[in-house]
């Protein structure tokens, strides 16, 4: 039975995409968020990519060794700030257990299905946010890297995700407006990109038209609940001071803050904040037509409405949102290696952006119903894939709330898997 009223905790890209699909099914929707409306979280400053090419979860064979190698270099693409932290240690142990080929083989088709569903949703959404469907290039400086990416391309093709290995000349021919210094690339024609800020603005405008109520600056301080027959618990409302927002159903979609909120509900969803950085050049010397990944440097490069955004790094330093200039230098030094028309000093006047991405230990998001609360659904933990997977997540949550069977298998994404 369709619920009358749904309250969604979190006004990021997952929360608003969920609100859209719920509102379009006739549900009354309230969105609450601890931040003010003029916010700038990881839903806004990300690379803006929709990437079916990214079907390998973060927890994969070789990532533990690579992470240990990189963690001693504060300018490396992946950095864990050394600290004695019980949650971080527990997260690390779960990551280590999940980084197996068996787990990757099971997760890859699920991530494929989610990504392709999201791409379909973006195409059918009917909103104006400038979706660009030109594909993505995985740019490689070294032949060794290109050979490795070629193996990934073979896996992608086997999964039904088109991929083509290109040499330097073919790569240049695909995007002739920009100079690239690479030995080759892998081209994923199904990948897309957009401007995250435009997407978020289009969502908010459509949600207001649909009558969705927003409660910004709503600091969650507690819950009203009851225990029903058989010990099943039900949420009645969420509190901020003397104010209570009630609902039939609740959706937890609060990004990195979801773990603490879940803990208050006696739930365990392990999460670490993966800090990402980006810099946006408003008037770049050259503007690519395609988005790309600088493979060795782990940089994402995206044209956005005439500007050029360069982003990267995964910094595990808790919820500290301060900007590390060493991390920024790691990006500005690496980018000209792939795009030699640019210099590090081109970024001298650009204000760096940073945002906290919610990273689960096994590289899979949390999407599904809680087994401890009768009317709680969880949708978080998407790491770098939040924007890419947001519409699919929103549609799946709306399906669950409506009592419909979701179009994607949810077992590996169960929010109860670490309970």
C-alpha cells in the first residue's frame, strides 16, 4: 500500500532523487536536512559523471596493498590519515574481507544494473539539467596501464557495457579540441556527464512544483517511536528541539552522517567519510567535449557549461572538512601531465572545493528496508557514485515504499549486512 506521508532525511542528491520518485507516485513528501538551503556538499562539487563503466567496487583485489602504499604520501590519490579510531579500524577490517575476486564477481553485475538503470532514469526524467551523452575516456600515460584497462574493457564488454581500446591517435581524433599526452585510452560510449548544480537546482524546482515540503536547518535530536506486537519497532517522528516531523515512512539518506543517525536507532551501517576535492576553471585554455579519467593519477575531468572541473583524491580523515593544500597540489601537478596545454599555475586563483563522500567498507551502497524498524528505508553509502546512482536509488526506494518489486537485486546492498 502506498504510504500517505514520507519523510526523507537528507537533501543531497540521493535524498532529492528519492523525493522525486516518491512525489511522482502521489506520496506526500517532507525533506529535512541539518544544513541550510544554500549548501555546498558533495552533491554539488563532484565530477558530474554517470558511469556504467565503474562496475568494480572500491573494495577490490589489490586495493589494500595500493592503499597501504599510498597512505604514507599526503599527495597520493588515496590517503588514510593515521589515527587510532575504533570505527576506522573496524571499517578497514571489513574492507579487507570484502576485497576478494569472488566478491567483485558478485558485485559487478549489480553495479552494472544500477548504473544502466540510472542512465535510463536520467534520460526519461523530463528535467532540464544538460545531460551530455558523449561517453568517457579512461586516459592512460603508460602502456602497462593501458593493458590493464584493456582487461577491464574486456570485462565490461562481457557484462554488456560497450568499451573500446584506443591508441593515442584514435584518442586524439575522438576529442580534437584538446591536446592530450597519453599512450592511449579506453572509450566507454554509454557514460554521460552533467552539471551537478544544475541537476540539484532542477530537482528542487520540480519538487517544489510537486508540493514537497523542505525543512532546512533541522538538527535531528531524537526520535519518537513505539514497539508493536511481536517486538517490531516503528518510527513515529523525528525531533528537533520542540518540533516533530511525523510520517508513515522514513528514508535515511544523510550521506556521511547516516552512520551516526543509524547508531541512534541501534543500527550498524559502517561508514567512513572519503574527502574529495575539485577545482573548476571558469575559462579554460581548452575545453574537452568528453569527460575523462586520468587513470594513473585517479583524476576526473569534466566539461561543465563552458567551465572545466578537475577533481580527485580519496582522503580518509574523519569528518574534517578543512582543505589540505598538499592534496590540492597533488591534483594541480598531475593534471598537466595528461593535458599539456595547461600548467599548474592556471589553478592559482581557483578556490578548491571539498566534500565528504559516504564510503561503505565493501564498496556497495546501502539500499533497502531496515530489519529492525518497520517503516525505515536506508539509502546511503554510495561513495564516489552518488550522482551516478542517485535516480536508480530513488526509483528503487519508491518501489520498496509502494510495495513493488525493485528492478535490481538488493541482497548485496542490504543495510542489514553488517548488523
